[in-house]
C-alpha cells in the first residue's frame, strides 16, 4: 500500500492542489519531473521539487528508516512471491510447491544425478 499524499508534511495549499489535480498517493508521482508536476498541479517548480524529493526519499511501503518487519509481515511477503512450478511432482512436493521466488537455492548431489538438467 502506498502512502497517501495527505499524510506528508507539505504545506496545506500544496496538499490541496495535488489532491485536486487527482494525485492521491506517492505512487501517483513516481514518473513526474518537477516542471511537469508544477504545471499539472498548479504549484511552483520549487514546491514541485520539494514534493518529489519528499516522496522519493520515502522508504519502501512507508516504513521508517531502520524499522524492522515482524515475522508475520515477512511471512506475508514471502507468500505473495509464490513459487515456480517445475512440473516434477516429487520435486515440487519436496520444495513445498516449487522453486521459491526471491530466494537463493543450491542443488547438490552426487555426480550424474541430473543437477544440471534442473537449470
């Protein structure tokens, strides 16, 4: 979930103009340059630069710098990534549904057992 623009410490007039221009969250501004945002929202170029700087310096998912994830948050993140199915039912079963996305996996075994064919 992206942080709402109304929660940023911008001047009230800047917030109103951004919201009236149709911007609701930090994600809505990610592709804008200061001059474009200035024209689109009716704010000065300096205000646009400040807005973009604040939005782009925001940590991922609105977390404070240095904060930690709970075990539940880590589990939920891992579950949303899913797995890559190998179509080898025994291997998929052994891996808990397939090769996990976003994790490092090492395959080892005796020579000639088919490790190379996996990749």
